[in-house]
C-alpha cells in the first residue's frame, strides 16, 4: 500500500488556513470498492513482497489482497460494514477485527466464536463499528505464523465529521525476521523465545517497506496513526526536534498529552494517533528513532522537509481533541472486582510451569505451556471448549486488577471491549485513556475498568504471539 494508501488517507480532513476556519469537505469515496461503500472482499493468499526496497530480494509472504500490509479497510462510524474474507492459504484461518467492539459471532476466534474458514471457503463478517479510530485486522488461527508471514492490515473508522488536520497519515509498522536471501526465517514457536521476549525480528517495515524518509512540509499539521503489527517487537519512538501530542490510544480518543519523556511506547497490537505540527526547518531531516531495546537503538525513518516555505506562520490553533466515542462509563463505586495474574516465563521461579491447576495442550498441538493466567494455561489460538476463567454479569461495571508477576513485558489484549486504564502500580494514570491492549512492564500492576455490556465469550491474551501460543491466554465470559 505504501505511498498510495498514505495519499488515500490524506485526502480527507482538508483545512483552510487563515482564519483557522474549517471548511467542511466531503469525505472521499472508499477506494477500490465500487458498489457499497463499506463492502470489502479480502483474499488471504500467498504472495510476494519487496520489503527491503528496490534491488533487494523479494520475500515470499502470506498476504491480504497480495499487499503488505493488507488492503486498508476504511469504514464509517455507525455505518454497517460487510467484509467477505476468502481463504486461499491452504490452511484454516479467520479474521479478527482488533479493537472493534462488535458482536461476538463476528470476532474471528476459531472454535470460540466461529468455525475456522477452511481453505477454499469464505466467511462474511458483518458489523457496525460504534467507534471511530485506528484499528487493525489479522488472523486468529495459527496466529504466530500467519501474522508473522504478513497477514495484517489497518482498519480506519472515520469520524462523522472530518478532523482539522492538513494530512492524515498511517504508519503501519511490522517487524520481520528475514534471512540474507530475503526469506522469512523459519523457527516459529521456538520454545526458548516463547518463554522470553518472543520472536523479535531484524527488519522493521513502515507500510510494507523498509522506510527511507517521509516527505513533510513545514507548518503543516499531520494526524499520524501509528500501528504496531509486530509479533513481539515493542517500540519506543522519538521524533527529533518535534513534540508529538497523543490524541488517541487504541482507537479511543484520550486527553491530548505529550508522551512521557518524548517517547511513544507502542507495544504489539497497539495503535497511537498523534498530532504533529511540523515545526522543523524547510530542507532539513529529522530522525524518527526507536530506542526501546537497550543497545539496539535504530533510526526507523526520518521526516524530510521539502524546501517550500512554511504552510503557516504559527502552529494551527484548532483544538487537538478528537470527538469521544460512545463508550459506556464504568461506575467505579459499585464495580465488581476481579484479579488477573500473569505467571510463568523464564526466570519466573516456577520451574518451567509445573504449577498446579495447569491445563495442558488444549489445542492438541503438542505445545506445553510456559505461561499462565490465574494458574491456568490456554495455548494456541482459540478452539472449542475453552472454559471462561471469569464470568461477568452483563451490564455490570467491572474493575480488573492485572498483575504481571513475570519478568517480561506483555501487551495484554481484551476482545470485544475497551478498557479505561485507571492506575499503574498504585498511581492514577494522569490522562483519561481507554485501551484494548495494555502494555505491562515486568511486575506492573494495572487497574482497568469497563462495563461488561457485550455478551459472549471473549479472549484475553498477550499479543506477543509466542506468549499467547504458549499459554498467556484466557477466556472471559459476559453473560
Ligand atoms: Cu489482535 Cu486476540 O487479537
Ligand atoms: Cu482483538
Ligand atoms: Cu506476553
């Protein structure tokens, strides 16, 4: 998709400068899907991609619609969407619409919410996205390998009114482990990695390419949607000479704020929308640096200012707030309280998870678990007969204390709901924020709250795919 999708994304939300007056502009038609605006047909199949750019070998991938990342799915808030997924992979798959609050039967978890889509068959996903924002889609079957070979794409749900920015860009970030010949390295599901940080790769692409530079103009305001579609790589992004303002996390608008220490922490599966006022000098370049892993700092890309004079003399003073989504507000005073404890991994002192109460090899795929939630391990991707660890009464406010007793980071993801993050290690979070994927540092205790308003059996799992496959997964029921 690369620049093409960037320009598609950027066609909306045009702003007239001068009086700071927003001219209502018509939303562009959703590209490539003539008949019904929110209809898509997505084909999952093997393909080839030039990830490292011209002159470098191509990579055999598995892709949606033959592109890396897959077709950009643009939906509209409150408007029904119909997505037909056709499987030509030669193995079972499903599609999960990560972060979208939708009916359980559309959630794409094989065995739990739908039968797997067999190769040669299709499945029709239909739902009405209640929330505007940045989401993504990926398989929930053989997830580690299917995601790791390229099956992922972004979903943008448009706000009802355009947001006041000059350009709206998407950086879909993906980590790959490539061989010298350009192939995807084998060894998915390595036990050692599964018990540590997961399969972190050696190549990061931005919209499917190892990036060189992103062209920008002085004075413009960009809404930049960052999405981390990696299997395991956590990112901490800084933009030299710039002060990004975080306006949404996991698709949900938050109180606009600058990231702590100027670093945007982006765990696997997380999305962060920032507003970026281009206050650099025409003609100059500014690095975008990822320094999450100690000693492994690298430059992801750079902002390359063209020579044109600034678009405007002062940063735009339009408000940075995005319109709120219709999330039910939990009532903390009367909430039901539950605990979720994450256990296991290397250096856990649990002796390779020989603990009591473990459920072994529920997938029958011969994987013995190395992680657990509340003393139980569900391994694999989703399958029949997964018993819920907790059952919530529908409509109740729920307060969950999540404790990471392990020595590793975990982006914990809950399906079907968005969670208000209340506190971290006893300290209230300084900004209102809702997330579907909560990144937990080793030993973190995070309190979240939500209204259990979406009935069904929902996955809760770590989005480091090796961790999920190796037991860091559970099911929570809303009944
Ligand atoms: Cu993004 Cu259960 O997944
Ligand atoms: Cu999800
Ligand atoms: Cu994890």
